[in-house]
C-alpha cells in the first residue's frame, strides 16, 4: 500500500514538473447549484480536441485541487457531468462569482488542461426572520402616526434572489412603512394609523411577510403580537425642553447646578417620577456632575477646568411609575466660565549661546514662547526683561512668540556672561506671573591642558589597540561651550596608522605593535576643541617613547669558515682572532658577553666582553697538531637572556711547516695577511711594517680632525646615524639602522635632530675584560679615558671626554650636556636634552632643545605638527 502511495506521489511530482512544457488549455463551463447527480455540464473531450477513443489509453483523469469531487468525466463519451450535490451558499457564501477550478490530465504525451466551472445561484433559500414571533407593548394613549421599528429578514442567496420586499396583513390600526437604504438595506417601521382602545381590542395579531425576487418567489413570515395597555395616558412633562446653566470653573464639589421639575397629570402611582441621565456629552461629564433620581437636582461632582472642557450637555429623562411607564425628556446645557487660575507659561524654543563678541545689532539670541491657557483679560500677557541696562531687549514677533535681540555691542572684557530674567504677567484678577532665567555666555575660554606637553613611555611589542595614555582638557565656559572633543590631523599619515585619539574620552590608543628597532619616538599634537560658535581650541604635544625589550638575539657577523693557521711558538695572551657580533636591541639588551661553551677547551680563552680569542699559556712547536674547534656562546644582558653560538677553528703549525705552506694567515683579526716567505724574518718584517703604517695613518687622521674641530656644534642640521664601536667594556657594533623621521610641519624652521636613547649607567671593566670588583661601575665626572686605537678598527673624534653619571633625580635639572662617550664611541657632540625626560626610567633623550610652544587660542586651519623617530 505504501509502495502504491509513493508511486502516486512521484507521478504527481513528475506531472507538475513537466506541465509547463507540455502545453495547456482552458475551458469554462457553468452549472446551477443543487443540480442532480449526472447533470450534463459539457463535452469536455470534444472541447479539448481529444478523441473519445483515446481517453482511456491516454489515462484521461480530472483533478479538483483538494476540493470534493463535484464533477466526473465519462471516458466512454467524453461528457463532464455532476458527481455530487453542490450548494453554492456553502461553497462560496455570498461571493458574487463562485468558480470551481479543475485540471484535466492526459498522458502520452503529458498535457494539462485547466477547466473552470462556474456555479450559478438558484433561488433555493427563502427569507428568514430572526424570530418567528415578535411581541410589542403599545399604550392605548399612543398618538396617531407613532412609528415602531421592526427587524427585517435575511436571504442567503445573491443578486435578485436576495432582493426582499415586505407586506403586512390588513389591519385598520397599523400599516407598514419601508425606507430603502442602499448601504444598510431596508428599514421597517410599524405605523399607528388609528388610536388604540384596549376595551375594544386588547391585542392585535399581524403577519409580516418577506418576499424575495427569485423565480419562483420564496417567502418568510414573522408573527407580530401587539398588546394594548391601559391607564397611564399622560407622560411627565418638563416646563422647558432646554435648560442653560453657567458655572465658574473653580466651583466647589457638591454645588447645586440646577433642580429639574417634571409634572404628570395622572393620579396615584402614575404620577410618581424618577429622573435619569441618559446621555452625557462629552462622556467624562458623568465624572463631573451627578443627578439625584428622586429630586431631579444636579450637583457638581468633580473639579471643573475651563481649559480642559468648557461645555457639557446632559440628556435627562423623567419617567413615571405607570404601567407602562411614560417618560419625558429635556436637555441641560452647562457652560463653564473661565477664572484666572493659570499663570503664564514661558518656554525657550531656541537659545544661541555663546554669542560672538562681534555679533551685529538686532541679531536674535533667543526665541521665547509665552502663552497663557486662560482667555480674554486672563490670557493677555505683558513681558519684561530684568535687569535693566543689559545689551538685550525683548520684541514680540508674532502670536505668543518673543525674540531676545542684541540691542547694544558686546564687550567680552567688560562682561563675559549675562543672567537675564524674562517675566510674563497676565491681566487677570488677581494677576498671575511667571519668570524664566536665561544664561547668555560669551565664548571666550579655549580648552586648556594641565601641561603643554606629555611624555609617554610604551614598551615595544604592545598589543594592537592598547590604551597608552589619556589627555584631558578643561573649559571654563558653560553649557555647549564647555563640551570638548579631541582629535588628531587625519592627514598626518603614516602617523595616524600608529596612534588614534578617542574624540570624547581623550584616550590615546596604539593601533599596532610598536618596534623599538624601527621607531623610537612618536611626537604629535592633540587638539581639544569646544562646541562654541566660533569654536576655540587648544593643543598639547604628546611624545611617545618606545621602550626597548630584549626581542633580538645576538648575530655573529662574517664567521670564519676555514681554520686559523698559527705559526708556533705562541706567547701566553697572544690574540689569535676576534668574534664580532651584533644585537639589534639597545642598552643592556645589546650589551654582549662571550663565553666558551666548554670551559676545558685547552690552552684557549675568550675575552668576556671583547670577544678576543687568546692563548692562556705559551705554545711551542711540540704542541702543534690537528685543528681545534672552539664553540663560543654569545649572550646579551637582557631579560630573558638571548644567545647564539659560533664555531672558531684554530690550527697550530711548526715553523718548518709554515715555510713550505702556501696558506694565508689572518693575524689579529685582519682578513688578509702576507704570503709566507722562505724565512720567518721576512714574515715578521711584513707584519711590523703593515702595523706601523696603520698606526701612523690613524694618528695623522686624528690630528687633522682636532685642528678642524668647529667652535660651535651644529644644532639644527639633519640627524645622523648612531655609531657604536666595539670596546673592551662591551661589544657594541655599528648600527646601520636609520632613525625614521615621520614628521609633519610644526611651525619650526628646519628638521629636528634624530632622537637617540641610551642608558647612562655603564659598568667599567679592566683591560682584559674583567668586571672590576664584580660590581657595575659608574661614570665619573670629567673623567678622561685613554684611547686604544690598536684594538679597534673604527675611531671617533679625539675630543676630550666629558662624561656624567645620570640618575633619575638629576635628569630634570639637565638643560644641555656635552657628551662624547669614548666607551660607547657615540660620534655626536653638544646634545640638547629634553627636560624632565623619563625620570623614573633613568634614560636620556637627545633632540633639539627648546621649550614647547603653548597651545593656540583658536583652532588653526593647518595640520597639527608631529614626528616619529
């Protein structure tokens, strides 16, 4: 069973998928509702162009789209006929058009045909009244032409079949009146044509018939039973149909508004009257007034407010206790009178603050709305401005609006703020008034920072988006004039790719990790601007110093691959080679030390800080042999310590072997040596000659530089790269990294010098590289150090050395210090130091001297100055 159902679903999917490609047709038939089973609808096979004989082979079938199978096709003759009862009202309710959509399908090839069958209405539904019997009670005293509404019938059919007409059975006392209404249908009224007399007839029975417009006509009826009541022939009567009352809005609760009096000419219980309020307009009148049902008195119940509602209408009904009760009606109109209970209202619609000092006369400073909810004299308002003598005046522009105008020139130096009181007073009795205070501020205070400049120290390799500093400016103005926003010049690229300033909080963020080896200083200006008109601003200079971290391991430059051949004998302490290493960091992070990996490396040692490899004892020809590999570890002094290793090969040969060997012998770190001669004497002479010439050249060069030394060092030229040479107190190498200058115009003539940061406290070591007393030494004041040009391949200017021991507490007192660091071989002189430079860090920063420029009063149009080193 499930297999057949699946196949059937699959077949339907295939049919729906291919229906669009197989062509389609459409037929339209009509048939009346309630047609009997087998009623002919149409020759569907003929109309679709199909042969009757091919309906069965091609599997002709009908699909009714989920509805009942109202129709069927006889595949023997191709006729579409009614299969089951069709009720149009059940199927389509009261729709104007009722259509059943069918689909005819044939296979081989597959085709889908759309068939519409319209169900036409027949008059098969008679008019129906809501009830079969309707009872009325009419007093015998009812006047002629009295009209009583009747409820009509309904018909489920449509069009002409649902058009109803009414007729009433014959009765001399009553007739039927029909009023046609196209929107709501016909309205029926029972009209009294002749006065009733209960003694003649106590009840009247009428038959109301509704007839539709169909063929044949169908009808519906309702029995009308009218009972005639006797006795109470006179209804209560008011002496006026309309009563008018005036009340003050401040009337107290319980106040009598009016006492109504209705009379009834009947006697006994038929003249006893009760009063009811049938209608209040507006509806909240029930909350304001109360009607006494016995006496007909109306009292104030709630608080009246003329501004909320000044008019009330009450419909009052007076009904007697007769059977049936009769009633009379009247209308009470209550008008609420205004009293002066509302003070004027003042609202500042617009206030232009601050007011520029050069504002023209007549300029509108504020737009003020002044109104009074009262009317007439109670709502007439006069205005005044206090104090008198201010450069402002009030002018009435149009209804309820006043303008505060500038009447006299402003002088900010004489008065920077005005407190004005606007008073509005009405003409009521008693007079009421209101006032509002305006603060008119002249924007004369620019945002200011606590300091003209700030120095920020940030460790390199910071996370992106790190918060490094917060700037804060204050403004002595008020309101919008004191709202400060912070900004940098977006045009200062690439500086803006490193630093960002939050416009509201003033927080400074580092957008990307900083690298000390590439960037040591970022100097820029932050602008603080208020929201006044015109806006004022102030600037502050921010200097971000990047603090070095030990993130670079030492690197050995030009390691020797071939072994060093040495001729015996060698004396103790003889230097056979030197390890040259570089470290991209600075300070202690770049201070290197050299150690042998194996302390038992034979008769060899390495200088702890010089990197020189020497013999620890005298060696003769008997100790020559195979090559010896020395594994040397180079470490820095950073935290954590980083290191690298290098292999140094040494081979000792006898003098006889040296004579017959065509080997180049690098001596004392020189890459090229003299060719071995047949005699040791020639070798010694050549070495001595080369050394002598080298020393003479250095002496002549230094003497010439001393004679050409300028009296005053250049302070405003472009910066030079830092030269750091190797010495016996630390292996410092020449740095070929250029300090990047990311500078924007800052209003200065010429470029600033490069920034160089170094650690002032350098330990002192002995000539053999040992640390004195195992402790770090300090620079002494005015200490002259001896030049050792025979140990170094580079030399700086032979100026007298003036070194200064710098502590964090002394940094702030230094203005200009001339430093020529022989120990560090930093080739620059007359360095101007920044004041107050990282006292806690104990570092010096060299740059052009001069104090920071104070921030401007008004925002400049050009970009803010900045630079990065």
